[in-house]
C-alpha cells in the first residue's frame, strides 16, 4: 500500500498513519488508488473504503477484514464438496 501511495501522491515516503487526503489525495486520486489496489493486490474494494479508511493503517485493517470474510465465505460455501 505504501508503494502505491507514494507513486500516486508523488511523495518520497508515507507513514502508516499519514492521511491520504492530507498528503494531497483527492477524489480522482482515490479512484486511481482503488484501481491500483485492484490491479496490484488483486483485491476488489469500493472508493467508499478509501474515504472511510484514509490511512494505510486503517486501510490495511479494512483489507484484512475483507480478505478474511471472503476466505471464510468461500470455505463455508465449499462445505460438503471434496477438493
């Protein structure tokens, strides 16, 4: 996430508690951030997630929860099937 942010925001480095919008992010860059996360991390998120989780720390927590829910949901849907 930090590498994506530094690239999009054209800053040398970011901390996990730095705010995306305070570093110069705006709604257009937030859309590009969503696109970069989808492309580079293969995770589907909405732009709303960026507005609700404006730091790397909060966004990574959100992504962890999202990935856990997806994994748990997939595993439950596969019950009874032999893999």
